[in-house]
């Protein structure tokens, strides 16, 4: 049994082989406890960050997770579904981060608008591969209602924060328009950042100053 092997004797190569076998045994044990699906999603996410969604392969994800190439098809229909799950999980993480960033700031203040922009860009720079997957992946995601719904939920948060700055609890057309202006700005800035277009001091000011100026110009604080 692997549990009875020790590293007290043998060559360095033998010791390395034993350690690898023990590691694989532990991985497989965890999968038997029903965590295979989440492990495969995480392996896919890691590969998306390293290689991009268009260069991801199911076989690589299986090797990284330490399972057979048949294993994913017990949980996912195909490669596209695996990538969609990674994109959906990214949407959820970004939404959770947005809500956490809002919490310290009073309702109806520009500080909350700035906080949303800050966390949006921070997520993009922290997880550029997943961010691209969420918005620009060339796979067939046009009919993915789950992703659209998650995106709509995030945008609804921005609209409501704009409405609160206008002193109301119901979203109106003006709020939707201004929320779209804010989203367009931070979305574009996020891609400029992860594409390396903001290097070499090309930015006219620091990020916080820019976000504050955009919030001031587009959304007034509630009286």
C-alpha cells in the first residue's frame, strides 16, 4: 500500500516517484468524494488563464486534474460547456466582489459608483483570461441564457446605484442610460489595462482620480 512506503531509503528518483504516486492517490481520493466537477472547472480556469479559452483542451484539463479523459463527460456535455461554467463562475465571483466593495459606503454616494468601477477593473486585471472568456470568447455562447442572466444581474446593480444617487429606489430610463455610460467606460478601461495599453505612463492620472472624475461628471450624489 502507498501509505506504508517511506522516503527513508532508495534513490532520489525512487523517492520522487513515490511522492508523485502519493499525490495522485490523494487527488483521486478527493474526487471519489464527489468533487470532480469543481476540480475540473478549476483546472479549466487555470488553463484559460495560462493559454486563453481558444487554446484550452479537455485533455489538458484532465491531466491537470489527474483523471481520465472520459471523466469530464459525466458532468459536462462538451468543451464548450466546461468553458461556459468557468465564465459563469467568473460572473458570480465578480458580482460577489462588487457587493463586498459597496458595503462600506453609504447609499446614494459617488463613493459607491467609484467602488463598482474599482472592483470591476481589479477583477479584470486579476483574472484576465476569465474576463476575456466572459465577454469576448469566440465560442458559441450567444444562446447561453445563464451567462446573459448573470450579466443582467450585475448591470442591474449598477443601474440601482445610479438611481440611488438620483434619490430614488426605482430604476428609470435616465439611470439605465447613465449606468451604460459608466459600464462602457470601466469595461473599456479594463481591456486597455489587460491589453497592456496603459503601460509606460500613458495614463494621464491614477485610476482612483479617473474613476472619481467619471462618477462626478455622470452621476450626481443624492441631495
